[in-house]
């Protein structure tokens, strides 16, 4: 059995070769992967069934939360979205080797800023077996290599999916061996976090404790979010029917998702406040009014509620207690909406829509590797564009800095149309 370092070395070599893959070849690979997953759906469902049986015991023993168990289940709808997401990614523009800036520094001295892959991505995630296909597809399109580590509760599903993906790619000669990898043990996580020589970015997808542990135990840059404490502010002028529809969707459509609303802020003068709360309770949601809940991510049918004086108080509360994920204002007052969206410090700020739209698939990214609350490189749902960085390419014909330092020559700094 290969050691983690052997896998990491192979991934590093593959990441270099992957940079030479053409857009045509990458899209050919993605279509082959989508077709293979569709053809082998029953095999994946059988593997998922084994994982669900194992995970059910973990829930009963208190080793796994109910929300994590819910994320583990693959059904026809999830499978359809998973496969369609791969096909959608194949239709996106190739994000690699795009000229982002072209500048003539001087005669015959041309600078270009060009997009390029990050390199090797280390992905650590809990449950969510569809993560395997999403990230594999995004890695293929962005010419990155990946090392994936899922939870023990989804081992059979994860292995089956990646085996199908790699088998499909093995029939396309241009794809380098070791581009898509998977490891399985807790020890592998420790090795991954130490492998800064080979891994360029760690992306965790899981609960607060997982993300916190990763950030505290690696020198490798980490992209992700620890909490999904999302808010909705119902302003005084909000339309009641709109508010009812949006809040219920944000809380109940998929309660265990990270973009589910956890705190509802209501303007003290909103006329239909009691009616709104009752309509939410009628959907089986427990309403909680205590301040101790304002830092809480439930991932369940529970909702913290607080009355506030105005939009400024709502903004202040969100910036104090939120996790920088996704917030929405429900209002007919355009000035309040603009103020909220400008001053709330979160990756996603919405007006009159559900927080559940914070998703790479729904944004048209095809899929996402996760949602980032970082303020560098990538923020919000991280799709294709978040998996490339850039390099500067400078081409000349013997120019030297001393000529410019001594005034013999002078820079033009003239931008050239791309």
C-alpha cells in the first residue's frame, strides 16, 4: 500500500503535467466522467446504502449527528444534480492560461498576467459523497491535482465514485496518473496537514470543529468557513407573503446545509411579526429567543429570533454575531436594502431572496469546492475561478534594470487591449 507521501509526490508530478492539458481534452474527460457515473448509478447507490447502514449505527451511538447523516444520503435527485453539475462544468470557459492583463513596460518589454492552476489541493470533508465528483470535476477543468479525504461514514460511496471517475479518465491518454487521489485514514489527515512541500491549498468541508482543527494544525493555506451562521432581517416595509415564503425556504428546504438561516432579525415595527413567527412554527421549526443562541449554528429545525430597532441595528448584530457567510434583507425600501448590502461584512448579501441560493451550482459555477468566508483569493461559493491563481510573464530582448535606474531609458507603462 502506498504511503501518503508517495501519493503526495505523485499528485505533485501530475499537477505539473495537468497544466499542459488542453481545454478540449479536459472537456472530453468531464463528459466521459459524467457518462460513467450515469451508467454506474446503481453501483453507487449500493455503496451508499452500505454507508447509510453503518452511519445509522454511528447516529444511534452518538458518534454522528443527524444532520451529517442527512448529508450522506444520495438519492436520484442528488445524483441527477451531481451528474448535471459535471456536464455544466464542461461547458464553462477554460479558466487556465487566460490573459488577465497585458502591459507594455517599454518598447519590446511586454508584461502579461496569466491565470494558472494552484497545483495540488488537499480536500478534507465529512459525509457529502457528492463532494468527490464536484471537486474532481472542478480539478479537471482547472488543471489541478487533488488528494481527497472523506469521513469514515462515507468510505464505500467515496471509493466507488472516484474509482468510476479514474476508470473513465484512464481511457484518455493525456490525463496524468495521480491527478485524482483519495486517502482514508485519520493518520492520512495528519500527514496531509504536514505536507506543505507537496500540497498548495487545504479546503475543509465540514463542521466548526473540523475546520478549526485544520487551521490550527497546518502551515498550508486553508480556504473555507468554520460556521454557517446566516441571518435574515425582516424590515418594517417587508411584504408579509414574501417574507413568509423566503424565511420558510431558508430554514426548512434543507436544514442541515451551511447556508440555512439560523437567526431571524425582525424590525420592531413589522406589523405581521407574530403571524410570521407562527407560520414558521407551523412548519415544525422551534423558535428560540435567548441571546445565548446568537452564535449558534443549529443545522436543524431551530431558529433564533430577535427584534431590532432598525436596519442599522440589524447590520450591527450581523457583523457582531455572524460568521461572514450569507445574509438577506427582506424589504421594499431600496435605500435600506442598499445600506444593508453595502455594510454587512459577509461573502453573500441578498435582497428579498432565500439564503439557500449561496451555492456554486445555483450561481452557475457548475459546482463548488466549498464556501469561503476568507477575504483573500476567493470568497463565497468557490468554483472554477477560485481554483486558479495567476503568474506574471515578462518577455523582452535583453533589457536590464540599470538602464532605467540611471535614466538611460524610461518606462511607458502602456496597457494593451486583451
